[in-house]
């Protein structure tokens, strides 16, 4: 029996020695990067990105361990998950000449994810600083950005390889210089925006939020797109025609000064297929909402189909410019408000405007003897989700939304182009403002 036990123990020891094992170099206190191999939960620490990059293989995770300053470009040639870990990379330019640094370059051609990473602009000595936060150069790559916050003064996200799929899930992306927030430059690119904040706040020349020079499709499901102080549109697709732009939701605001010139605020496009089925569009300038161009040698018309959405065009320019003959235009839904939509309404869209707020016919009279609070007249009004979204978009931390009914003699408002309490006050018109406190029902979809 003892000999059998000894033999078994010997076999167990031999098996143990035969099992391969590795020793992880746990990150030190001064390590900046950690490489976590696929399937592992702990990784190896590195002080230099070059060493971390050399240690990575496809499927690994690169984790940023602390806030850092960078003055040189970083290139990643593997298909990885880049976990920013809530930390910040601050670009501090050291070039005295024109600076066109691309801070992060993804060269991988497979699945890549960047999450929870912040890229910020620091001080620079360049006389012409133009830093791009992220550039994708791997053909066919599938890139997802999750809760990233990037700020640049050239392109914020630049896709420059064929067949790339870029998906944006949350975060913020801001450009304060000459360039685009998202730029698409190769055939077959598919951009999908599910959420996030996109801001162009520069004061230079060519500045856009989405610039599609060459692409296959642009799909916007939600998000906030704000163009500040610029003469350029939110969407610019003015190079190679034949793509699709599908806007299903989101908030789009242009807050620009009045400018001269033949420009548009929402979109300037060649012969693409543009579909808008939802969203809130607030255009505060004197430009067209849409401007269409004709690519030389292209004979097919573009397509603009509007089936939904709330458009508030507060400028003096027309909704569609004179080049609308280059597109087949169908407006079968949506609501249009402001001073510049006569050209749309004249084409048969009047029947779909004005449905955001509609009182139901008739009123209910209730009289309870001895109960003044319970007696009265009941009015019922239907308010669309678009109108509620518009109201919410106009609020800030110091304001709130109330709903109710304003009662005023018809003779006092007949012929009035716009109806508002401030307008009634300015003209000395008496009215009753009844704020609804009970009986409000609804949902985000209705």
C-alpha cells in the first residue's frame, strides 16, 4: 500500500511539473500602461507605450493606468480593447512649425473598442496647431467608441480606410478648429451614431460636424449635434455621391450669425439618398436648411425623403434652396415651424404641419353644488413627443416645463402670425392662463 501511495504521489508531481505556467509582472506604481491578455483579469505593467504595443496580440486589452501628457503620436497595430479607465491623455504640442499631429492611430483591421477615454488639448508652441484625436487606417475594421470624450482642433475622429464600420455609443466629441468632428474619407465606410454629444465651436473656415467625402452610409439614431458660430452645415457630403444618410432621431442645433453667401445650415450634399424620419432640428441663422449640388458626370438625381421630425427654422433663408430640382423630394410627415418654410408648405406639406399641439373638439362641463374646486370646464389637448422634445431642448437648469391652456378672445389673435404669452402681454391683450396640474398622461413615444 505504501509503495502504491508513493507511486501516485510521484505521478502527481510529474504532472504538476508538466503543466506550463507564466508569471505576470503586476503593474508598478509608476507604470502607465497595462496589457491584459485575452481571457485574463490581471495584466503586465509598462512605462512606455512602445513596450506595451509590442507585448499585445489581437484580442488583448490595453488599459491606461493614470493621466498622462503626450507630445508624440501613438500607433496601435493590433485589434484590441483600449480601456481608458476614466483617465485623460492631454496633448501638449512641442512643434514650432504647423502642427498636424494625429494623436492616436488605429491600424488594426478587425474588432477594436475604445472606451472610457478622454483626450484633451493642452498648451502648444505651434503657430498653427491642428491636432487630430483619433484616426482609423485599418481597412475593414469594426471600431466602437464607448463613452469617450475627445477634444481636438482639427479632426476629432477621422476614418481613412476602405470598409470601416464606426459605431459611436455615448461620450462627447468637440472640435474647436479648422476641420470636422467626424470625417469619412474612403469607400464603404459605415458610420452609426447611437448617442453622444457632437460640437463644432471653432471660428475658422471649413468646419463641419460630419463631413462625408466618401462613404457608404451614415445612420443617426440619437445624439446631440451643435454647430456654434460657423457658416458651415452640420452635415457636409459634397464629394462622391451615391451614399445614404438616414436620420432617425437626435437634436440638431445651429446657432450661428447671419452670413452672406450661398450656404446651408443643416446639410449640403451631392446626389445621396437622404431620409429623415425623426429628430428635432433648430436652425437659427439666415441660411437654407438644405443645399444640393450636382457632381459632374452624375446623371441620377438624389433623394430627400422627410417622413417625421420637428423642424424649427428661425432664419430668413428658405428651407430648400433653388437647387432642389437636383433631388426627388418627398415630404409626407414632420412638422415645420418658423419664418422660412413657405417653400416647403407650398409643396403640399401644410397638411402635416401644426399637429404637434391639437385641442380635441368640445369641452366637458362639470358642476358640483358646494364644490367650487371640483366644478369647471375641462379641455383636452394632445401634445406630440416632438413638441415635448422641443420644449425640453429649450430649457436649462433654471427653467422648467408646464402644460396648460391659454384662453383668449379669438378676435384678439385673428391674423396674428405667432401666438405666445409674451406677445399677448406686449399687445395688452387680456387672457387666462390655466396651468394643468392633474390629468397629464403620456409616454416618450406618443
